[in-house]
């Protein structure tokens, strides 16, 4: 059965505990994308990672592993969620249908995540998914652009999609909660 799992990124502690902001799994384009995939008969989950302001690899893994992940699964990760999926796939012997990385972040300077990104990308990573897509905007933050360069160097033959003036693909940068290009890469 086709399924998809969308993993959100991180935020600061003030945003996490402030009710003026939606939960991370319900922010930006995530709810719209979940609904579009459901309309296309792809069961889609958007787990809420506890205490996402302080990434803990074990907690993130436990949330992801509650779901059935197999050769029909599409994994989508935004920002820290994308970096997490790279680590999780590197450390697990599993094959999926598609991996979609939206502005993936690996904290290249290791300033914000301590041991969360202490790993090496599997040398055979390209064999973990039938398709791997990376979406980036040319005006994203420097540490995200550095992360993208690391990923491109470590994972050959990745499908690379560069956008202009969409920042970190957040509602604040995009001015919309819809992301039709992302949906297109998932469905085709």
C-alpha cells in the first residue's frame, strides 16, 4: 500500500510553546500536502516530533518508526526533518519508493544540534530509494546551502531542483501554504 510520511523541521523553544503558532506538523505547506496526497489515495502521516526545538535523534526515530515503512513509502523531510531522514536511512537497512528533501539541513557547523547529526551518509545511499529529490531555494540560509552541497557531494545522481526567492520554503517566505511543484515531484 502506498503511504507517505512528512517530517517537519525544528523551531525555537519560544515558538514551540507559543499558541500563536500552529504545531510544526500543521504549519507551512505540510497540511496542504497531506490533503493532496490523501486525495491521490496515498495514506499520509505528519507526526509531531516532541520537543522539536531540541532535536533528539532517539525521539525522532521513535516517532518515525511508529509507521509502516517499505518499498511503497514516500518520505518527505523539511529542513531538520530532511537531515534526519538522511541519517535514519543511512543507519537502517531499508528501501523506499521516494525520498523528497525540502531545504534539508545537517547543521554543518554542529552549533545547534549536538550529536543529532553525528553520522556519515551511507556510501550506498542512492540505493535506499528509487528516486531522491532535493528542493532548494537559492536565497536560503548559508548553513542550509552548505548542507545541500554536502548532500550533493555524498549522494550521486540526486534529482536537484533549485528555486528562486522562496527562502526556506516556509509560509513567511513563500506567502502561501500550497506547494504544487513539490506535489508534482511526489506524484510523477
